[in-house]
């Protein structure tokens, strides 16, 4: 086993650990063109759980990622890029299999093309024996990508991480993070997730992801709302894209905050920006209303930038000097 490197020994220990894939994103530099017509690409780090850690780190929350890359130059590139963001790479392992790759093109702000290359991905080979090595003494939250339980030893590792988090009373945020190409079919996605999500502290996803979880049609919003009303999830964050985000407590909508974007350019990173900033805000002592307001501000900034992880803001980008709810303006109850 070979953990990652690049984190100074005196770096502040992580308070957030995200679990799941790390991939190289190759974005078509030209906006408004399809992948087949692209002539140049920009390389950046990607993968929803990795993005969530980067978002939180940029907002001031010390973060780390549990993942793996292949023994290839792409894996080292990703390690270097992640370390440059300040996110700890100590638990990014090198494993058999390839480093994941994604090709992306932005056809319009809310329309794009994505192709994932995850044949035998290295991150699926992270085994449960690494769980005792994790920085349990400093962690206050775990964010798990549902994609991590799709295959390989990582699925059992996720179960072990969640069990230890439960034993230590560390909150688990479960991101439904549906990537259909990863699963044999949506029924398998629903089955695997239902076995684990009921123990999560917070469940976060889009309406389409909740529809998949409940075995409903992707556009059955009424069915999603009805099922959430009776499902035993204490806290749900429903990401609604251009309509913003809502907090549901015991199935009932408690808070809804509108989206903040003025001129979207690329919406790919908006969901990860929402999740990472919510976690950072909650661990900073924000109430849920202010947490959602911050998340919409961060997501709004993100989708007004091209590409994805390179567009996540620092506090100064969104007019704040500290992670302080008093800097958000009028408080939302």
C-alpha cells in the first residue's frame, strides 16, 4: 500500500473526509461546441467527492479525500493538483487499475456532453484494511459518494467507514451522485443505496437522483415529493438546479432558498459546490437557512465560471473574509 504525499506534517488535520472517485477531467476549451468538434482541451481534477473536498477547503474547512489512482503519470498529476488546492492527499492510495478519465464539453450553460472512462478504476480497489489509518481523531464529517459502492472492494470499505463514523458519532453526508454508466441498471443503484442511506445524517441529491433511489421515473417530481414525505430520512437536501435548494426535515420542506446565479456558463460543478459549502457552513456553526444561502452563493459563482473544479470560489470571491454567517447579510430563519 502506498499512500499519497505532498501534505506538510504541520498542516491542520482534516475535519472533513470525502470518499469516492478521483478522475482527470478533460474539458473542451471551446464553449458551445460538441465533443466531436473540439480542438483543444483543459485538464483538471474532478470526481464529485474530490470536488466537494476542494470546495470545502477553499472555504476554509481542512479536508481530505479517501480514494485511489493508478500507478501512472495521470495519477501523479491528480495528486499534485489536489495537493495544490490544500486538500490532504495522505489517503489517496495507489492501486491496481487505471486512473479514471472524463471527457466533457459545454454545449450550453445547462447542456453538455460527458463521457466517463472507468473500466476497472483504481478507486474501486481501496480495501477495508485502510479504515483504521484514517484521521478519526480530527474528523467531524464524512461525505460519501453513492458511486463509490458500485463495484469492487471500495463498496465494503464505505460500509466500514460508515460503521466507524457511527460508532464515533461523526455525521455522514450521503451524496446520491448517480452516474448511470457505473451501474448495470437503475434498480441495482436503488438496491445498493437503500441498504446504506438510512443511516446517514444528511441525504443530498437532485430530484432525478431521488427518483432513481425510489424506483420512479426521472421526471416524476410529484412522486419524489410524496415518497420523501413518508421516507425515514431525518434530513434531506434537495438540489433543484435553477430553482435553488431545499431542506426537508422528516419529509417536510422547512427551508427553500433560490438559486443565486445571474449568468450561468457551465452548470457541471453546481451540485458539488452546493454540497461542499453546506458541509463547511454547518461545521462552522451556521444554521440551516444560512448554510443554504451560502451554498447558493457558492454554487452561483461556480456555474458562472467555465469548466468545474477550477471555478470553485475562495471566500474573497463571494465577498466574505471569514466563514461567518454575519457576512451573509439578512439572516434566513
